[in-house]
C-alpha cells in the first residue's frame, strides 16, 4: 500500500533558487561590501556583480544538484579516509565465490 508524500518533504530548501548556505554567504558578502566598506561606486559595482553574476551561477548549479556544496564539503573533510587508488605494490583483490565453499 502506498501513501502520497507531500512535495515539501522531498524538495530541497533553496534561497532564491540557490543552496541555502551559499545564498546566505552571498548575502553576507554583499551586505559587508555595502555597509561595512561603504556606498562607493566600486563597492556597489562589485555587489551588483555578485548579485547578478554569481547568483545565477549558483541557481544553475542548484538545478543540477541541490546538495552539491554539502557533498563537496563532506568530500573535503573525508579525503584522507580513502586513497584515490591502491598502492602499486598492493596485492590484487580476489573475489570469493558465494556462498563460501
């Protein structure tokens, strides 16, 4: 027996179409530029470049994979856990028959 699942339970949480963490980081950077540095022509231009140049790229990335940033951070945190390849002198892996004899 199957039950319907509401789409809000499976849909990722996005801010403005971008991943939540990256959108918060982007907004904080824009606010720091505008309010921390000051309202100058250059800072407004850089903030506009971030808002209208970087944000559409974040939205495009979120359309492809809504958890890309989290997966990237997890892979960076665990990159020492597994070697990318075996050592050249490592013995070859042998598959055992199943069920064991």
